[in-house]
C-alpha cells in the first residue's frame, strides 16, 4: 500500500512510526511532516490545509490511503475532496467533522441521541451570555464554538472568571471567528478520560483510553494547553466505564450521524468525565488525540494499517486489534513561555541517546532540522513516551528519557500520571 499521512506534529510522527512497521506498506509519505517523520517515510512540502495540493499529489502518486492527523483539514473537507478523486481517506466528511468543528453541533447530536452530557446553552451575543452567567453562577464552563487549537475552553470557578472568559472570547476575539458563538455548560465533576474508537460509519472498534494533562502547570494549574502529557488506561477507566462509554456515547452518536445522512468514518475521540453515575460527554474530536496518540500507539500490538483501511471500506465488523499488557506514559516537552509567546530556534541535544532508554519512544512535534541538528520550532516540541510493565514503570522510564535530553529552552510538567499512581 502507498500511504500519505497529513500533519507535522507528534501525533503524525507516532502514526508514521506505527504504519512504517506494517508488512502491507510499500511507500509512506508525510505532508509536511517533521525531522522525526523523515525517519519513517518521505516528507512532502505541502501544508496540511492545502487540500488541492494534497489531492493532486495523492492522485499523481497513486496513493491508496490518506490519513489526516489534525482536525483543520478534516473540517475544511479533505475527506470529501479525496473521495471525489477516488482516493480512500481515514477521516470524516466535512459534515461529520462538525462534531469537532462546532461545540453546539455536538450538543445537538448528544441531545438527539440521548447521550449523557452537561446541561448547556449557546449564545451569539455577549450581553446575553453575561446575563446567563449572572443567573446560573459558577463554577461553569465557557467554550468557543469553533476550532481553537485545544485552547478554547475555560473552566470558570467564579462568576468573575466566567465574565472575563466571555469578554475575551466574544468581545476581544482571542480565538477569532471560532468565538463568534459560545457554548456555556454546567461544570461536570469527576475524572476525565479520552476514549478512542475507530469507526466506519456503522461500526465502532474500541481503540484505547488515555488521560490527558491539559493545564500547563503541575497540580493542574495555569492555562489550558494542547496537552502536556498523557497516560494509557488510567485506573478510573474501568472495564465497566469503557463499556458504558462505547454503548451509551460512541455508538449512539454514530447511529445519530447515520440518521442525519452524515455517517462518521475515522477516529472518534470522546472526551468524557467519569462521574459517580458513569461517564458523561464533554466533547467529541474527530481525529486521534495529541499526545494521546503517542501514548496509545506504542501499546498497540496489532498492525495499524489494516484497521485504518477497514474504517474506510466498511469492514470494521471483521477487524480486531490487540493491545500489549502493561502501560504507557508520555511527557510533552515545551518551549519556555508556552502556551503564551515562546522563542524558536534553540538546539536540542541527546534525542538519539534518550530513544535508547528501555521502552522509550521520542516523537518529534514542533521541530526542524538544521545542518544535522534538531531545533525547536513550536510550542509543544517533543512527546517523550515510554512503555512499562505497569504505569509506575512507564512514568519512571519516560522521565529518565526526558532527563537524557539536553534542551536549555525546554520545560515539562513533572507530575504526569501522579494522580493515577
């Protein structure tokens, strides 16, 4: 098979690393990729959102399967454009990708499918949103409706914080057009998990559970980020919780999307809160998570490529995947200043040595190559993963690999997985 992965982050490096091991692979391209993905296949200088360029390349190179990593090209319609060109894409149509492209759309799907979720309201006028906050109080959750790179959600613990969030999102437009509409939700309390399912429109194949660490500071403090680390199968993701997540949230959502005439194909990422009475939906994403992808895939024992292909041709019911025993942990190394302003261009040393630690995998995210060296070129720069016999060993190994990396301008959280332990 000739395969094209779209994207340039740690998730795409993990996908390339996993797919490169498949005996069914003949040629792997990554557009645009990064220095890490270049070790797995051939990087192509095409932006992830250059839909016309990607389709033309896929046709020219006779690509058998395209795998979009990030959400932006999916929401923009990459799967539709590829389908029109006769090329298989493991990702949803633009209509189905609204499960991530619009928080309000997700809430409407959840209501129609009787999916347990928080009470909510939506607003297009800031004054009405402020009045609603005055009426319901806090804690409360404020969400920009559109795509905001994982940073469009504010958990407001006081009415003042909620009002500040509305001002920032709707009036100051910190997330641009994504904040033209906001969803305001009841604040759910419990333990958060990310449940992944590979879908072919009708069927869903369970693809692992992770717990992301969103806030930049230790002890879950500071602003939200794209993700500072993750662990595989946290202890609160019990078999009963996983089963309930699939049966009461993922599969009903698929059924509702079919009813709407927009069946969902690809990775469905259900962000859930596990409360005393079971899991409730926080949000859907329409692709593998990051850094969850870098945490889940090292635990996958099966060949990834046939499963992805099955999601595109409707044969998931005949497909199984197997995960390894043990656990996995990922620590994200970021440029100082992230998620605010940060500098790029600092050199990173010791990546090869760190990758030799037991169970370690170093996935590059915001990096660039320069005269044989690797330079920082983003906010989240590295995803340092390790697997182990249990979670404690996986975490210990991950931090041992982190400590082998010499990067003066980098930082990471030192408490990834601590609550689970």
